[in-house]
C-alpha cells in the first residue's frame, strides 16, 4: 500500500481541473498535506523513490474526493479503487493491450454477456484535433476537460462552457463539434480518420493512429476487440495522460452512474518525481461504482456482490463464459491447489512463459496467452515484438517461471509446440529405463546391482506437444508439481530455518 497522507506538493499539478477535489490538511506543525486523490500518483512516486524501472502490480485501497456524495450513483467522498499498472520500457502498445484485456476480464465478471463497453481514444489524437481546429495550445487541456463532460451533458452545454468560460471562439467550438461526435468500431474509425487529410497534417495524429492500429491488432488477438469503441469525445480530464486512454460504461441503462473505471498511458508521471521518465500504463476501477451499477440493474440495495455472483452462475450453467482467467492462475486446478497453502507475497505468480522463435509471431503469442488465460493457466510473454529466444528464457529465469512454451515457424507448420522445463521448475518427464537383457522375470540370472537399482533414467528437458493438446498437457504437468505460491512458501521457510540455525550456532559459540 502507499500512504493515505501525501505532501500537498506531491499531488499538485497532476489532475487538471479535478485538482479542486483534493482534500487539503495541515499537521500540527503547519505542513501542507493532502489525502490521496487516486492510487496512480502515489504509485509513480513509489517507483521514483524506489528506483523501480519495471513492475506489474495491482493495488486496492481507499481514495478521497472533496465531491458531492450521490449514493445511488456510487459517488462518495471516501471509496475504494482497484488499480492495475505496468511500468517499464517495452515495445509500443503491448502493455497497453494487456491492461485493457485485464480491464475487460474484470468487468466480465460483474457485467457478463456484453454488459459493458470500453471507450478508447488517444491524447495525441485529441491534441491534433485541438491543433487543426485552431485552439490555442495553452487551452488544449481546459478544452479537453470540457469535452470530457459529453458523457453527462449535451453538446450545446459543453459548447457554451467552451465559449463563455474557456474563452473559445464559436467557430472554433463548432469545428471541434464535428470531430467529437464521431465514434464507432475501432478498426472502422481508424480507416475513416486515415482519410481526413486535414487531420493527418498533424504529426500527433499520425503517431496516434499508428499506435491505435497496433493496439487494435493486439486486442483482436487477445479476444477483447468486440468490447471496444473508439470515441473521440473521450478526453479523461487528468493531466498526466500522454497516450491511449480508455473508460468503461455499462450498457444496461443504469442512469447517471457514468464510468465504472478508466485509465491510460502516463509516460512522464514518474519523471516528475525522479527526473527520469519511466513509461507506464494502467487502469483504475471504482469499486463502489461497480456495485452501484449492479444494484441499479437488479433493483437491489446493498447486495450487489450476490447479484453478480448469481448472474455469473446462471451464465455458466448455460455454458457461457464469464470472462477470462486471471493471471495468477485462479482457474479450476490452480485455485484448488493454492487454496491449500499459505498466502504469501511474491514477485511473480507465473507458471508458463510463452516464447517464439523468429519474426512475425507476436499475434500467435498473444492468441496463445488468451487461450491459456481462459484455461486458468498463469502465463505471460515479454513485451517485445521480435524478442531473441535467449532474452525470453532469461526473463523466465529472472522471474523463476518454471515452464516455457516455445514455438517457431517449423513448429507451427507441424502443429506442435515445445515445452521446456527450466532448472527452477517442476521435474521433467523421465525416459523409461531400457530393459536389461541379463535379467529375467523369475529372478534367475538377474544381474541388477544395487547401483543399477538406484540409477535414475535421464530427464528430458524439453518435450514436443501437439498444439491442440497443450492445455491438457500443461495442466497435467502443473498438477504434479507445486504451485508457484507453494514454491515461494518453501523458499521462505527454508531461508528462515537456515537463518535461525545460523543464529543459534553463533549464539551458542
């Protein structure tokens, strides 16, 4: 967790016009303090102070807003947020695609059967729209803040705010209006924007569309493209966003609740504390907002969690799927095993790393990850478009991932993959020992010595598996060994015992 109290200067200048909602406090010495407004800025400060250059994490904690409470709409002054973030320098749009996929999977559990939509946009695309419409650069963010209200207010009201409060000329506001009404399926919208020559004069627009094309390819491979809508009215008022932004709304007619979560890329936020930028992307889910939406949908008061569980159970009985598996392997077998061991904190809870050999296999990597996640197998891949195999295996070694699934063009053409057993992983399958021609079944002429009886057959460090049987083979392998949590628990216990023994010995001497 991060501190609930922050120095006021830590939070200032990072939330745009929402900065007025920060709770300000003073301690006994008069030092200016504030209650944390969200979990993202404290996370960035944590990365900066801890010199953290790469991390994937989730965080659930309370945040505070000096807002008008509206209980029926899930708006409170004190409430819980759940954040998922990936920080580090990786290839373009790969972390963004995974964050959006996780976002969709979580919401699938509460709003199954297409009960929500994730709006996406790009901050650089918004900047390009501001630029080609003639908005002065110093007014980009204030105008974006006004545009962000279009999910709650009609265009006429937003336009009036731009003119009367922001000082924008009416003809400029009208030009903005021609863009922000556009929305639709991401691929179709990108194709449409690609024909707008006036917009493409902006290098910001070119960069944004290039990144959005990659994102569409990746989320298509990850199986969540049908949940997304490219909406040019999405602005996300927070100051720190720099790239892709997104926001989820429910589609069941819960009036007035608004978004239940949102996020985006923030590449310069860590640099505000460290002087060195660490790119990052993440999402925040408002837990009370989710419950309010469920309560409204089912006409309940205070029993949202049971309603969500009921609908999910009904969906499963019908043979449906209520979203993908989580990344810590909370699918059927893994969940049963991990529930029997102590709950511990670890650096990673991944059992399988998906590796590829050669170029042009990124989408195959993503599709396999989607398949294994759905099967409840905790897997991941490196966020590099064309990684070397050694780099991928080094990642597995650094993070103590026990299994690597490897595929290249040859394997794909044969319909197989290779499963490699890494040194810190489960024992590899053993070859059956060859029959001894000097031995007989009745025990006569048996030449087996004690050494021969103790001799172990050679281990296979790598096996070839039919592609269609991969899930079942991985489940079988993982079921015979300890889960990732058990391995870490044993490591902690062994180190503790070793330390205790050393301490006792030195005390005795």
